[in-house]
């Protein structure tokens, strides 16, 4: 008996190797061997006689041979191939008929197994539902449907299809399968249901996110106002930094000039009286330039206090430190809370901040313009005076 089973094993291995299209990535030799292993589990834990056990083992190995002909009606084709192979090996007729019935019983849809043999082979053929390799087998089947152009399932569709099959279409029949494989099948189903729940939650989150995004876009005027204030304040701060940099340049240059004059020219004035007036003019203009540069960057700090009445009347600008630097933290926190309750008050404060920054910038740049003008004029006048007094002297 073991010889015919071994012969059947070698037969399907060579048959699938030579004639089964490579697109059958699930229904192949590996699947047949898994079914064979599963049927042996059932046989070893059931009360089948020797002949019935042989029928089941042969059916497990030969049940998918019909796929070499095609997917449609492969069970009938498989029964024909099995009969031909078994007849060539002089297998008894009742065994051949038993194998044929078992192969036809593997039709998953539209058939219900009747005999114990049919129930056993049906359970073995679908044993992957109750195995740890269920996900792997399921993905191979999905890819086979794709390669065979049966159906291109999306991940969501395949998940739903698997749940439907496990819940509505499939059941185990044998006592062994119900005891050993049914609990694992339920675990696999629980995993699928958990995946679907997570997927639905993800879809819901994406919908909420899209809704909020759409709402945010609908509030574009508000967003535009915020962008305006942010950009305007940033530009004002940059201009203020530029003004401070220019003032620092004037301070540094004129400090160097005065240092050079004091260290080099002063000692020569005793013997060169004609240099006194030009040097005095040069130092005077440099000193004026330095004073104006200091004035341009000199901070103006206000009283740093406000009253509750000021906040109530919306008359104090809480965004400027000069209005609150002398206040206690609790008072300032209260005032900010009042500010944030009124959007118009927030915009009004930002507008004031922007306006007074502009006034400060206007003052800085006016003084800087005067500073640079005096520096240039002083340099020219000093050079001319040096030239004139040098000419008069010699």
C-alpha cells in the first residue's frame, strides 16, 4: 500500500513540474503535500481502516492534478487523471471510486460532504484556515488569482473576502479538526477582524483629517490675516536689525578714526600748527556721527505698567514688553487670558505693535540717514580743509 502512495507522490511532483503553469503559486505541489500532511493528522487521530486511510492519502495527493488542464471543473479533471494513474498501477476499483468521490468532495462551494471520508478530505484541503501559516497561504492564493487573471483583489477586498469565507462559507467537519484546528481558525478570524477594525479607524481618522483640512481652507481669510501679521512683524524686525547693524558700523569706524587721530596726529600738532583746524573738524564730525549712531540705537523704555481698566478698555498693547515689564506675573497672565478671549483685541494689539515698530523704524532710519550724511560731509570737508591749509602753509 505504501508503494502506491509513494508512486502517487512522485507522479504529482513530476506532473506539476512538467505541466502546471507557474502562475499557480498556491495550488501546486507544496499545497498537495500540506493537504497530505493534514490528512495524516486526521487519520492518526480517527478510526479509519487501512483501505479508507489509503483512499484519503491518495485523494490528498491527487486532488489538485486537474489544474494542469485548467481552473474550471478541475475537480472532475483531477478525478479522471487519478483514475487513469491508479488503473495503470492496478489499484482496486473500489479504492479508485473512493478516491474519485473524495476528489469531487473538495469542491469548496455548492457541495456538502456526506461520508466520513469526504468530511476528512474536505477538512484536510481547507486545513490552512486552522494553521499558523494561514496568512502566508492566503497571500499566495491572492497572488494566484492575480496571475491567473481571476480577480485583482485590493488589500481591503481580500481582507473582507477572507472574513466572509471564514464566517459564512467554511466549517470543519471531523472531530479532530474541530478540536485542533477550529481554535486556531478562530484566532486567525480574530486577527482579520482586528485588522478590519484598525482599517476602519484609520479611514475614519483620514476623513476627520480631511474634514478639518477642508474647514481650515474655508477659514482662509483668517489664515491670510495671520500670515499678514507674521510676515509684516518679521520684516519689521529684520529692518530693525539692519538699522542696528548700520549704526554699529558707524560707531566702529568713527571710533577707529578718532583713535588713529589721537595716537598719530596729536603729537604732530606742536610742529604743524596748520593741521590743528582740519584735525579738529575731522574729530568733530566723527564725534557727531558717533553720537547720532548711539541715539539711533538708544532704546526707549516706557513706564511698564498697566491697570485692569486699561485691559477692560482694550487700550494697552500686551505684546510689547515696555507695557508690562514692571507688572507681577499673575497680573500679566490674567491680562493675556483676557486678551485671548477677544480675537479683535488680539488683532488690535498686533496692529499697535506693528504700527509702533514702524514708528521706531522711521526714527532709526531718519537718524541713520542724517548720520551717514554728516559722516560723508565731514569726511569731504575734512579732506578739503587739510588740502587748503597744507596749500596755504607751503
